[in-house]
């Protein structure tokens, strides 16, 4: 892919790996668009199912915990922190802050040829993200990959939304590494 979209940037580690790979493949001629709350509160009516590790910035490495929380006093999920982390790719990236139920429909996604969804974990948000992306990607031979379909972090609302979406649109779903759902448009 040349134009990749990620929903659920979190601390930007996957984003940076994606940008490094795309940069190696395309020599800097790529775009990365990342959507996340970046610390903003969600609409409580959606009752998002949030994995435990996201609820607080706790690191298993005590030095990392002390460094980021007490010395830098930096929220690693803030848009400023992610921009700093991805500064090498400043000309290639576009970060969007806010709930994708509101922000995703406001963007032209026609150039996106690969999307990775790991954002809101409620049925409504997962289904909405898929529907909006699919409206731009259908019949184009593009790819959508969803995290948390099955595995240790398995969230039933995510799986149910993906299954409902795939069945409604008569699409094929392939499970990768017993974790990811791959949908080809």
C-alpha cells in the first residue's frame, strides 16, 4: 500500500513501524493518516470497551514509568507526543484527534488503500468505522485489517460487529494469526 490509515494510534509504535516500512518500500512517497482520541474523552453513550492496559499509563519497566510519568510528565498518547515520535515522517503523516464516529466521516478517504482498525472497541464504533471505510474502498481491491478479532484481548463486541458487517456486505473474512480479521474490498 501507498496510502495507509490507522484507527487507534495509541502511543505510535505501530505507526512508526508502518511509516518505516512504507518509507523503505516507496522512498518517502507515501501517506499515513492516524485517527485517535489522543487523550480526549469518548462519548459515554457508546460505552466503549476499553482494554485495561489503555486505562492508565503504567509500564512494566519501572525506569520507563518514572522517566515518562515523573521526569517528562508526558502523556505518550497525546497528539504532541505522537508527532514528536513520528517527526522523521512529518511530511508524510496526518493525525486526526477525536472520536471516529464524528471525525472519520469528515475526511476524504478515497486514496486510502489499506486500513488498520484498532480504535473504539464498542460494537457501534467498530461497525461505523468499517462502514465509512468500506464506502470509500469497496470494489477497489483494497484491504481492511481489524485487530482484537480473536486472541487474549478478544472483545466480543468487536468480533460481533465485524461478523455482522462482513455478512451484510457479502464479503470474505480471513483470520490471521488467530487475532486479526482481514477483509478485502
